[in-house]
C-alpha cells in the first residue's frame, strides 16, 4: 500500500509545485486532477492538459515525477456520465476519453470518475440507461490498458432535493457497477453518513477495490434531529450543505483509520490510499490546506507498513 494525495485541493498550484510539497511531506503518489478547468464546485482542478496532451507533455510530466521521486496513482475527472442533457453528457464523455488517452501515454493504470445520474429518471431507469451507455466507456479505457474506477461519493448536491446524484453510493449498487467492468475508488466518508459501516464493505468487494481515498467525516447528531437524514431543505445557495455533517481530513472525524487500513491489508489491497482534502476547517487559504495535508499524513503514515 502507498500513501498518496489528490491534487484537486490546490487548484491554483502547478503540478510541479504540488509534487515538491507532496514529496517533501512524505507522500508517495499523486492522484492528479484533470478537469478542463476549475468548475461549478470546489475541488476541481486542471493539473494536466489532457484535452491537448502531447508526447512533449508526457516527457515533461515524467521528468517532473522523476525529479520528485513520485508516481501517479490515477487521473481524476469526477463528472456525471449519465447527465440528462445529452450535449453535456457528450462533452463529459469526450473529456473522459482524453483523460484515458493521457493515462495510457503516461502508463497510469486508472482514471477515476462517477457514474452520475439523470435526475429526470428513477434509479432503476438510470440503471437501464447505464446498461446502454456505460459499457462504451469501459471498453474504450480497456482497449488502451486503462481501467475506469468509480468513487462512491453520494453527490447529493447534484440532485435538487439532496438525493443521491451518483448511483454508486451503496454496496447494493456496487454489484451493478462492477458488473459493468468498473473498479472501485473506495471512500469510507460517504458510507459513514448514509449509515453503512465502511469497514464491513471491504472484504466483500476486495477484488474490485483497486484504489482508495482517505477522507474523514464529522457528524452532528443534534442537528440531524432538526434536518433529518436528507439534510437541509433551504441550503441558502450551497447545494452541498447538509447541515448535520461535514468532511474532515483523516484524524479529525469519526472514521476508524487503524481498523480501515488493517482491513484493507487483510483484503490484500496493494494500491494507493489517496488523501482527498475537502475539510472546511483546513481550507480557505493555501497554508490551511497544506496543514490539513500534513495532519492527514501524520494520521495515516504510521498505519502503512514501510517496504523492506
């Protein structure tokens, strides 16, 4: 197992600058954000120009990684592959294909994305839609030696009423997702707030969990008594404000990281545990973000065995 970090928390930094920090802090791998640019929500970044990626870009990227002693665990483009607007869906597919092409050139094994959802359809109808449109994505990646991996983020902010906007949020749906050929980029934080014990999901899906994200969660049960499980109705312009929980960096929430890492080892996991920093307390300024990444490293590094 290797300890990595997702670069999206530093959207204004160059990949070279992020790599220098990561290597100096002791991270081993980067999960590199490759959106077209900063987008409609926080934590989107464009750290490689995948839409126009050239052999020259590939050489420069490899030199950068070699200089800092790092490797790329995955490229990250988490968007809605079932969007109801067909033009938007086509644009997402096109950029995802360019991310796959870039991963293939760089020898990166995975590209992370979301299943997404068409909000005009039920979950079952979305699954039938996915059966028609998603295999093309898996096949395109597989033909180029790359595997698409799906994060189990609920993406409640994509739905007008705060319902799941990414239909990969539960183990029940993972059977469908993995049956289509996707791998899992497993994240315990999202499972925690929807009432699922994350540790208990690892062994049943061990063969499909090829990458993992390290994000924590803080719960406020007294506020849940006001808003209910589905969170605030009036989010005052912030679709991600559920009112009774918030993301935290590892070590500042309720996730049992020693138990998580131990179970990943039991499952034979040899991939990357990648810190995804979306903690509002350690955000807002670059220095706070960096301190959040330091806290995460101090929490997780002692749990991961050093290679002999």
